[in-house]
C-alpha cells in the first residue's frame, strides 16, 4: 500500500513541480520585482529595518514577533536536508538557482503578506488573515476562499509536517542512536505545550529560538569557510558552471539544476504558497507595506543566506555525492541525498560532535516549522468558522487541532523518508497553485499601496495606511481607522 502511495505522490509531483511551476514562481517573481521597481534592492536597508518595528497590541503581535513566526516556518528542514537533496538531484548548480529564486521570490512573499495585512479582520479579539480572506474580501470569491482554507488547512495540519518530523527523528537516530519513535514523541509533547498558548505563545517561542538558531548555524558555516578559504574560488566556479550545465563532472543537466533550485528554494522560502500570510496578518502595523517588507527580508535571510550556508557547508567540506555518480572526498558512495551530507560536513569541523550539532539544529529548525504550521491550520479553521455565532465551534475545533496535530506529528516521525518528503512536496505544490491565483489578481493593490508608502517616506513621514485615502471593497475600514486613529487625527488637524 505504501508503495502505491509513493507511486501516486511521485506521479502527481511530476506534474505539479514541472515547467509550469517554474513559470508560475520564477516568472511571477520577476514580473512583481519589475513592477515594484526592484524594491528588494532599492529599499534594501528599509526592508531589513522593518523587522524590528514595534506595535503589538491586545489584538496583534509585533512585527518582530510576526517576522520570527514566519521565519519559524521558513527556516526548517528545507534549509538543511532540502539543500542536500537539491545538490544530490541537481548538482552544485542547484544552489545558484536557489539563491536567484530567493531574490525574486521575495517579491512574491512581499505581495501576499501585504495583501494579508490589507484584508485582515478581527476574530475573537485577534487579527486573522490569509489567502482565503483575500479571496473572499478582495475578489468576492467566497466559495474559492472556502476551497483555499480547506486546502491550506489540510496541507499544513496533516501533510507538511511529514518531512519536518521525519528529518528531526532521523537526524537524532543517526547522531545518537535514539529510536525515532522516542524523538517524535518528545517533539509531539513540545508542540502541544507550545500551541496550547495560542499565537502569543507561538510568537514568543519563535522570537526566542529563531535568532539563536540562525546565528549559531551561520557561525559554524563561517568557521568552515575560514578553514577552507583556499577552496572558495573553485567551489564558486563549480556552482556557476554546474548551474548552466557546463560541468561534465557533476552530470546534472541545466534543467535538473533549475528545477531542483526552484523546487527547494520555493519549499524553503514558502513564497507564494500562502503559509506566510496568516502570521503576517497577525501583526500590528501602521501600513500593510511595512509587513510586506519585513517578510521579504525573511525570504532573503532564509533562502539567500541560510540555504547558502548549508550549500557551502556541504560543498566546501566536499561531503556530498550526486545522482550522476560524483562522490565528494568526504562522502561514501551510494548514500543518497539528505541530512547525512550536512552532518558529514559538520564532522569535518567538530569531529563526532558534528552529527549531534546538526541534529540539534534540525530539532530547532524543524520544531519552529511545526508550530508555524499549527497556526496556519488554525487560521484556516477560523476562516471556515468566522461568523460570530460560531464562536463555540471555533473553540472546539481549536482544541481538536491542539491535541490532534501532535498525534499526527508523532506518526510522521516514524514513516519512510521518501513518503514524508513526497507528501510535503505535494502539499506545498498544491497550495502554491491555489494561492498564487489570488496573489496575481490582487497584485495591482500592492502597487498602489507601495507607491503610497514611498510617497510618505520621501516626505519624511512614518508611513501609515489611511483607508479614506486609499481603500477598496472588502477592506475593514473601521479596523484600520482604529489602528491609525492618532495618526489620522493628527493629519486632519
């Protein structure tokens, strides 16, 4: 039965992640970048400064807490095991395309998070927003919004946790011999404790773990670079030549390099798939563009920085092989792509402690991923039960999710690797296709909002959104007037 499931998943992924996905994500990212006047480069400093904006309230969390919650989802298994898998199937050149797609994907993430902020509403005293809210309120597509909420809810609650949980359990099993069932049980318990506190506790845990784990991982990478500084020019040359199919040693075609780079880059950044929108909408901010900029910076940190760290860690330590048969000097022939590559690379610096270090990093990376998945699935459920008279139903469903997801996480921790990654890819690809339609159709709103933001910045003002000046049907005008009441009053005096 499991073989039949794997066959179906591989067949479906072949279509979902084919040339169409390359055009959808890569093409849209380039188009958005051009229409937004290359904002991720022009406003590079401003983009990063928005991460630390303050403004939490009873209804919303701060921009930094929201940033860390979205980064909790982004910096996960895709940044370690995903990079190794990309190199295995696409050669070192896949890293080049991952970096490039990360730069353009930031425009896609910027758009969906800006729209999530624009169309957010207040449910049970908390801000809620997602692609489903954008579909209903921005386009009047309530039926499609319901469809989106079901797809994203099922994907994030059931299928996407598969790769994250399996990879944690596998890494600890490889490093310490701890049975995978024991590790997955501990993860399930920690997940339950965290999500039981709602978005405030989720964001608090993320804000504590994300900066620490990212900093430590980058530090180890810099040490590896320093110890192998003489090899850096050759590795960069290999990455570029392999990216364009010019290096016969690695064998991977340019098509394989691009496909793996786009696939794993999208998986890592989650741009366009709707995952980043719920935590982005939960933030208290004076202008939707501020949160869009913050999340765009998150894509850079995730894909351009952290994925590059993993790729260089593997390539500089020469601890990898490829599907075409090339074997690095520090890797055993016949070992397929996965976390073992990164562990072998860390061993070159830390000895036998390298395995444990990577296992701990994966625990942190993947656990924060899981708590973000929970919040996304909860937001989908809240959309489906958003009417005031459904408050009791919302509480019941929330409890079911708080207990049910940890149980599923435990089960995913002991399933086969190919199945775990295949199902996660299937869920990611499906939600991306469903979500991108809404992002593309509502994108013109982002251009108007961005121009309004830039005009205020050029005038020396702290930008804020005035719904009387720039608004559309479906925007909760009263909510935005409450958020920016003091600013609007000061302007109108």
